[in-house]
C-alpha cells in the first residue's frame, strides 16, 4: 500500500553529522551542524545549567504533571522579556502572546501554521525567505501550505549583504507580504544588516505593510550580549511593524536536546492578543497537547534568579568569545601563514556561529572526501567546531582546495 511513497533525501545538515560519526580518521573535524563545542571539540554543558539542574533535582515538590497548553508561565513571561526587553511597552500593554514551543523549529512551525490559518494574505500564501536561509525554513512553510519565495540577501562578490537587492525585493513584493528575518547571526551566512540598514528595512516594512516573521535562534551568539542581539526585534516593535518572534534556547543555553523555545506574537491590543492566544492554544493542543517541562523549568529558574542570570550571561560570553577567537585565528592562518589566494576578511566580519567561506560545493566536497573536514556543501562552516588543536589543519585544508 505504500508503493507510491517516494524515497526522501536525508536531511542536508544531520546527514553530515552521521557521516562525521562514521568516519574513523583521527583527523576528522565536524564543521557541519551549528552546535557549540569547547576547545577539546566536546559538547559543553553550561555551568549555569549544571547548577540549575541540581537545584531542580533537589526540589522535593518537583513532579511530572502536564504544563498548561501554552507552556510554563514563568518561562514564557521571562522569555518574552529576554527578547522584547524588560521595559517593553508591548509587554506592559499586555499585547504579547507568548507560547512555549518545541524549540525554535516548533516556534517557526506554530507561527507558520497560525499565519496559514489566520493571516490575510494578499493573494497566494507566500513567505519571503532570504537567499540563502536555513534549509528547514523552506520545509516548515511548505508543510503548512505557504510557498517560499526568495528575497535577495547575500552578495557573493562582496561576501556581504546585498542591501539594495534586499530593499528592492521588499519594495516590489505585494503589500502585506510575510517576510522572514533572522534577528541576528544570520544562518548560514553570518552576515547581518547594520543598524542603519535595519532602519531602512523597517521603513519599507511600514510603507508596504509587510509582516515581519523574526527567527531568533542565536541571541547572545552574535555579540556575546543578549540585549544587543535583540536590538533589531526591539527596534521593529518600537516602530510598530507587525511581527512575531521565534525564540530558541538550544544554542545560547546549550539545551539542544531539551527542545525549549517560545513564539511571541506582538498584537495591536490586549483584546486581539486574547483572541490570538485562544487560537494558538487550539493549534498547540492538536499538535503537541502541552510542551515538555524540563528545559522550560531550567530556563525559568535561570531567567528569574538574578545570580543565575548573571552566570548565564558569563557562559554566553565564554562561547561567543571563543568563536570570535577562532575567527581571528583562521583568518590569520589563511592570510599570513598560508597566504591563501583570495581575501578572507569576511571570516572576521561575519557574525555568530557560522561563516560562509565562499568555498564552492566541489571545494567543500573535497574538504570532506580528502581531508575529513565536514561542512555543508554551500561552503558554510560552523565556527564552533574549530578549536586551537584543529584550526591549523582546517586552514591548511582550505588552502589546498582553494589552490586546487
Ligand atoms: C544548523 O543550522 O546547523 C542548526 O540550526 C541545526 C539545525 O537544526 O539545522
């Protein structure tokens, strides 16, 4: 009965992890998935997470009952403050709908599903996605019947932002289009708009009545500062651009497997927020019933305890700064030591967990096949996979494939 089911290709990112695991070479390096590693290439359980886990485990009142459908209120409220700001007028005005989700992917899905049901699309249901974007964005929107369309974003000639192209697509898109924006640390390019560019983008959103669908998976990873990395979202809220934000705690708290995240929709008033919340609850109930408790309890404890919050901020700085050090090191090795043809300053200019090296797909494939260095075939490398022990080996590999 299933003969008509076609075989699907493996996931582009997770197949790299599988290939890396199966590789028996002692030289192998995984620069595929965006997951933080310490200087020994090991997953890092944040010290603040260890501390919070201990506190939770010692709590005799801890049970395993269901959470409310929209999640743990202490978590969703703190998560909203984290992204929108503790002094957010939208929060004070009770016009933010916050729902706990299965990490950032679940937030994207719930947001997309909600829009597909209730947004007044101008013609065909479409979402504008940056070219390129996280591959899963395409799949998530298609699943709910929204067609992805590209907007210009990355300029391969400058290895930077094509701001005019971006603004041009926004101008020519139909009014009230839904546009997905990476709040910070753009995945996969590591290229973010400057403050001035965000201003211009917001102008066009307001002029055309576009809807901003923010994905914020890397708050803290761009600059090492949670508030600074939320500034584009906060600025759009302040300007009155209609929007929602998908939030993940996978990367900035190292809680990849706990699936802890949230969706925040900023509505025009409290009454609209009430109606939206009621519909979000209905959607959530039919999809997951209620979200998982453990990760949300950890983050609620951390975000609502000033000393733990300070410690979390220090842990985020540790991760962000190690990545920045690796950017500098890779840049120095390619430029000074190997004198690799081409310019490499984009490596230090780009932001967050990834660098879009500019390597083409055959160079990327050669890095994997010949040097056991794993990366996506668009030339994206996860900077978090580099460390003081393997960065020279990786630079040498890049040098060799560039020289052909
Ligand atoms: C990535 O882009 O590597 C991460 O966001 C992990 C994922 O889920 O794809």
